C-alpha cells in the first residue's frame, strides 16, 4: 500500500479473492453472496480498479475438472489517487515462472503537474524492470530470443486445457536451460571476479 502527502492512496498485490464470476474461468460458478464481503471492503475503502493491460486472470491452477484461472491479484486506488495520478495504469506480467502473474503499476506524466516522489516496493519493481529492459536491449545475446519464445509458449499454455501438466513442466525446464545458457554467455563475457565462482544467492 502507498500513500502520498495529499491523502491519495493505492493498494497492489494478491487479495486472494475476486469480485464476481466474471473474474474467473473454469471450475464451479460461485454464489453471488460469496463476493459481498470483498466488494464491501473495496467500497468502504473507496478503492477503484486501475485500467490494465495483459491477462488479468493472474492465478492459474488445475483441478480434476480442468484448469481454473482467477483474478486474485489487482491494483486499486482511491478517488484522490485517480484524480491526481489519472494516467496510472497496470500491466499484468506473463505467467511463466510461478502460479501468479503479478500486476505492476506504471506511472505516467501527471495532468496537473503535481510533483510526486516514487515510493514503495511496487514502484521499485517497475523501475528495476525498465532498467533491466534498457540494459538488455543494448546488450543482446543469442539466447534472448529463445527465452522470450519459451515465455510466450508457457504463457499461452497456461490458458489451454489441452496442454497437460507434463507438457507445461517440460516447457519450464526448457526455459531454465535457456536461462542457464544466457548466464553462461554473460559469465564468459564478463571479467568480473564475482562472476567467476558463481557467488549467487540461490537459497
């Protein structure tokens, strides 16, 4: 959750609940009464959804009847936030590593020119992603295209009932191998001593 000096606030993360059956695909339909508590909480807090891009069905799982997808992760803000930062939108990341595709808030130029200091972990993630993206574009590698192709395949497979868990796992193993190839490429390219022995926090 973030709050600025003017009282504008937002919340972003895994709420582990949905506002209605329109935010799920697969599985049994839930009774409308089961959504009342979450809807009431959002209304009482004055929280409104941001515009988003990407697949908002952020969680995927499998049951005996097939695949289930739900919008468990979201970003919301109060009226003050929407008024002050009207160009804020949300991007759902691709679902290729975990079972949740996390939303990230993208700040845009403010209509009223009100100064705003970045704060909070969500914005740090966005800034880090942008910095890594710029760095990668200026330092392309041979395995980068393969990694992106595998990410897209995994993301697509998450939404298909015809893809088995074994096939999905196989794609993820291929992605891990592509990442290892990418790491090897940069280890060989770099002469930094901390890269020579690995020195990775893999725990």
